[in-house]
C-alpha cells in the first residue's frame, strides 16, 4: 500500500486509481547513500484532496526495483499552511522515514523537512529537502513526465 493510500484510508476515505505508470527519474541522496532510478514509476496527483480534514492538493510518487523502494506523498494545504510530506525510502541496505503530516487529530511526526512541486506540462519535479526520523539528511529531485489522476470512491 502506498503512503498516500495508507494516509487516506486512515482518514476513512478509500481511493481507487487506474495504473498511472509514467517515466520517473529519481535522484535522491539519503545519508551517505544514493537512490537513483530512471524508468517506470507511479506518479499521481489530485488537485482537490483532503488529509485529516484539511483540504489540499496531493502528489504521490512510488517506485520499486529490487531491494530499492520509494513512496512519497506531498500535500499542499489550500489554507496556506506549509506543505506536508510522507516519505518511505529503502536503499537496499537502509530504510528512512519522514512524516511531517500534522493535521486534524494527527499530531505525531517523524523527521522534518519540506518538498515542493515544479510543474511542467502534465508532469513536473518534486524537490525534497528533509531529515529522516533517524537524523539522516535526504535531498534530491523526483521528475515525473506525467501525473495520473486519483479517483475518490466512497465516503
């Protein structure tokens, strides 16, 4: 389950999404390790979503290859609050977690940091500058050629 789906299900919303596979170029540095990939990833976006009752645009990227995996969800609250991210990253030998989502009743966070989207046509780049729960710095960029949609279902 991707980070976005887990967070949305935690809110009581179920989401179904058609395959949104697209070219994804990932260049991240986590502590002393690199996570680099170029190829298929899952890139999705929803201009109107919600996280723990806070309206927000949502961007989600996931990638898996062998022992490497990455799940990122970026929330851009419409109320002007700071962007929030949920990132799980496994480089094969280490795992990293960042969760800056603080909304509604959810107050527990792991690590710190920020991310932003640089839109380009139907896709764009997500730039990350974060610190994982274990203190490791995570920086870099994820480039998606296109963002597929997310369709809400249920309540």
